[in-house]
């Protein structure tokens, strides 16, 4: 084991504060990564505050990690010291169930190991600590290659906010001619706009924030609808093949189901803590689908990074020092982020 520094929440109502802990030494198949940047996902806040059920404290959040390889185990192939490397929301899975064999580790039948707040099968008795820290040690199967052509800090959010829209856009075969809605212009939503636009879709943003309309067009939206305007919503009825809902809080899902064409799909990726009631008649009328989707598998995450390199896509970011994380959380909760905070890990001392 070796000592590592980071920031942790010690309780649901505690602010994040400096924290020292131990990580395992790299085993034969492990990669040790010096973390350079880590994105701030709304899931970090849900977890730090136990909004999805009780978390295991201390919580060191962070699952949008980019850095440089500092050491590799003897059996590691494909990475060497000095390479850029990235880690997303998972650091382990059984690798043996049918979902893992299909490259869908996020649906591992035995439960994947989350990058933070998961029981750590590799260090029994401990739970995982995420990317708000100087260093991480990860099995090579869960380490991604970072395209050299992209701005590194702005790549970090792709590891969650990029793959989470990319996977359902691909699964539901969005492409040229598709009429797509993106709900909520935050971290996931802004990547949803960029990716759906790059895939050739006609894209509409639904937002509660009138001040984001101009940005939305720059990010790839063909149209912007203010979702709190009932007339504007009514004008969109039965227009969409596919809607991606990226909203982190309670809202009326039926208002969006009405906007689907026959056989259209509304895919929920935003994860509010309370149930979203669905009116059955919103589905029956028009054979509509209401579905969910969780991040993406490792191979698909690499495919997404390569797609982003090919299309010159990165996240729009605001870089913050580690010491300002609590202020960043307040601003995420106020929908005041354009459009992802990224922590510059150089701001965090290597020793406590
Ligand atoms: P975010 O940056 O905070 O964006 C959420 C957006 O939702 C806001 O910018 C806002 O957009 C909209 N919104 C917020 N409160 C609202 C309200 N009360 N009513 C209507 N709209 C509201 O969050 P994020 O990091 O993108 O994450 C979004 C959600 O996805 C979170 O719940 C997160 O946990 C979840 N998530 C899920 C997955 C998955 O695999 N399924 C992966 C990552 C994250 P406007 O200002 O445009 O209205
Ligand atoms: Zn996330």
C-alpha cells in the first residue's frame, strides 16, 4: 500500500475536505496513473450527499479521470510509463458473465466495481476511492487510451458525460434524419448536443434556463424550446424519434413522452433520487418506449473517445482548483456550470 491524498466527504451533510488514505500497490495487471484532471459529475454530488441511498464514508468522488501512466505491472500490455490514460465510472467487473462477455461491463450480472463508493474486491474490506485524488491504481482492462490530439482537461468529462449520451444515441441508432431532443443543458446535456449533432441528427434542446439558448445553438442544437412554456412544449407534440433526458431533479416526464412520434423512445439517463411517475396512456398512445441507460462499456467508451478525436469534440469546461470544489458543487446545483467543472489536480499537494 502507499499513501495518497485527495478530497473526501465524511458524511452526507459535510463539505468535502482534504483526506489521506492508502491505495494498493500495482499488481501484475494494474496501471498506476498520476491524475492530472478530474471532471465533476452531478453523480458525485448525489453520492457524496447519500441522495441515492446511504453511501460508504469517506466518499472520495470522481469518475472522469485523465492522467499519465506512472507505473505498470509485469503483465500489462498496451500502456507504458508516460502514456496518457483515462478512467471512467468503472474499475472492475467479473469479466465472465454474459454481459461482460458482450462488452457491457456496466451491466455486469455480478455487479461492476464503481470507481468510487463500491466495495473493492481487490482490497477486501475497503471501498473504492475516486479521482478527486493524486493517484489511482486500476486494472488494465478498465483503462482507456486518450487521443493525443484533444485538449487533455476537456477530455476528462468525456469519461462519463460523453459516454452516457453516446451509448444510447448509438443503441437507438441515431443518425442522419433522426429528430432528437436533449433535455437539460448541463454536463451530460451539452455532450448530448455535440454528439447527436456530429451523428447528423436534427437536434432540439429543452431547457429551463432561457440564458442558455445561444450556447445551445453553438453546441449543436438546431432548435431550443423553453420547457416551462406550455405553448412552446405543445408545438413540439409527436415530433421526435428519440429524446434523451439528462435532468438531475424531479420533473414531469409525461410532458416529454407526448413529444415522441409513433415508436419513438424517451431514454432516461438523468437520475433524480425520487421516482418519476409515468402516465401509462403516454406510452400506449403511439407505442412509445420509456427506457433507461447506464454509462457505456469499456470498448464503447474507447469508441466514443476515438469518435470525439475524429470529430474534434471535447467538453466545454471551467477549470477549478481542488480547494474550490464545494463552491463548484453549489454552482452545479444552481444549474450554473458551462458546462462541466474540471479539477486541476496540480492544485492538490502530494502529501497532506
Ligand atoms: P448537471 O450538469 O447538473 O445538469 C443537469 C441539468 O438538468 C441542469 O443543467 C438543468 O438544465 C437541468 N435541471 C436541473 N434541475 C432541474 C429541474 N428542477 N427541473 C428541470 N431541469 C432541471 O448534471 P449532469 O452531471 O449532467 O448529470 C445529470 C444527471 O445524470 C444526474 O442525475 C446524474 O447523476 C445523472 N447521470 C447518469 C448517468 C447514467 O449513466 N445514467 C451518468 C452520469 C450522470 P437546464 O438549465 O438546461 O434546464
Ligand atoms: Zn458521472
